[in-house]
C-alpha cells in the first residue's frame, strides 16, 4: 500500500514544478485554478529563479498549491494512495488533496494562517533549533528552560525545539555542554510552540466559516496520530500551530498499518529520510520529474 507525504516549509526551492507546468495539463490546470484564488501571480512566483523565501507571505499558499497539483498528477501515473500524511503546513496540502476542503477554501485558509503566524512571530519573536537526539531525559531538561519547547519529534535522530532567542541560547549552551549537536534553523518564528498562540483566533474564525467534507482518502494527522475527521478537523488544525508535531510516531503508524511505499511531494528528500529511519525496508521516493517515465 502507498502513502503520499506532504512536507512542510523548508523543503521548497525556486522553480519547483516548472517542468510539470510546461508538460502536464492536469498539473497546469490546478496551478491555474489556484492562481485565480490567490492575490499574487502564482506561476511567476513558483517557476521563477528568485528564492521563494523572498516573499514569505506567498510561500505557504504557493507550497500547498504545488503539492495538491503534484498529488493529482502523480496519483494517475505512480498510483493511488491508501493514505495521505502531511507535516505541519503539509497537512493542509493533504487535507485539500483528500477532498476534505476545496482547493479555493483551503488556499484562503492557508493564506490567512501564514499572515496570522507572521504577525504572531513579530509580536513574540523566536526561532527553532534542530538537535541530534530524542533522549527523553535531555528533552525534559530542555523544556525546563523558560520559553523553550519541543516543537517537532521528527525521528529517533532528530528533534526540533522552538522558543525565544534567549531561551534557545540557554538550550544551545546546555546541549553543547552535554555533547549534543544542534543547528539553528532559518525560520521566521517558533512554530508549533505557545509563542504562536496569537495566530489561533484568526485561524479558528477562518476554519469555522469553511465547509468540511468527508475524506475521499484517509489523512493521518502528525499532531494527533489519528485520521482527520469532519467533526474534529477545525479543532486539530487550530491546535496544530501551538502543538508539537510527531512525524516519528506517524511514520511508525503508517508502517504498522501496512504502508510499504511512500511518495514525497517535494524536491528534497526530507520526509523520505525520516521514513527510512523508522522503516529501513520502505520503498520511499521523491516525486519524479515530469520528463521521467514512471512505472506504477
């Protein structure tokens, strides 16, 4: 059985999807539909040469539009999905791809989410740091540092923490003294921590005004490690921006549910590497180029 994986921010690069837009009618149609909803020129932004991070307010909806277009294209050639799974922002791509939201509604929400999170990060500045351990004793001590929280449980080899600049400096010093490697991440705020609470109200209002449909394909949440349901989707997505993600547990749940094949809807092997750390025998691949012959 096959799962499609929708990565979060940080897995993007300028020009992604350019070959599909030029060569695949379905991909082009989805991008053009998304372009009609968004307040910027989506093809020019996605398929140009400028770094996408140059317009952080455009990045979230553009990434989701790309993921949905790529999913709809590859599910014909690579094969259908038994389940979809997204990390952070990628959950919106998965939810839209599953049919739980329309493309137009989902992109409007993502645009509002991105703006609200940017405002929250401006009010309460912070950052994030990847660390090479998931030792519960180390993580417990880190979370005793004021204004520092575990934000992402990615794998047995990687956890991401988020917090204020001062809190992360203390965490970095503690980790260094214990021989634990850490790396500051180029992000605009402390996502998936309580510092994002200021964004919840606007996101909650946008979700409340959106019609949610039953999923055509199940979507596994990396926040709750349960399938999204019509009755709880709005609550889970509202809590998601202040709650830690747990791709490590989600990958284990997919493995235990019989998933053996994975397709990551991106240009970098971010989630496929994490899957391999949970299931070394998994058949995990990055989305192929539009010019690559695919055998499903």
